[in-house]
């Protein structure tokens, strides 16, 4: 499986989602008193939705590993 492009795409996406999750978490912790703003809430929601989309892509790549070269 180490030569499969879907496997390596999945591994790279896992690294991306891990770093993005840490960044989002730190951003939320730093701005603890700013959450009265709707703009801040929408920004966090957009970031969380982006992370969910990356997780969905990771699942798809996991399924496609069986069909790769």
C-alpha cells in the first residue's frame, strides 16, 4: 500500500486536519471573550465545517485505497 497514491493523499490530509484542528482550538482559546460577536461565531462554524469536509475526504480516500494502483 505504500505505493498507492490514495494512501499518501489520505496521510497528507490527516496531517492537514490535525494541524488545522490545533490551530482552530488555539484560536478559540485565545479569543475566549470575543464570542459575543456573530462574525466570530460564523468564522468558527466555517472552520469547523471545513474540518468536517476534510474528514469526509479522508474517509473517501480510505475507501479508494482498495482501488488504487
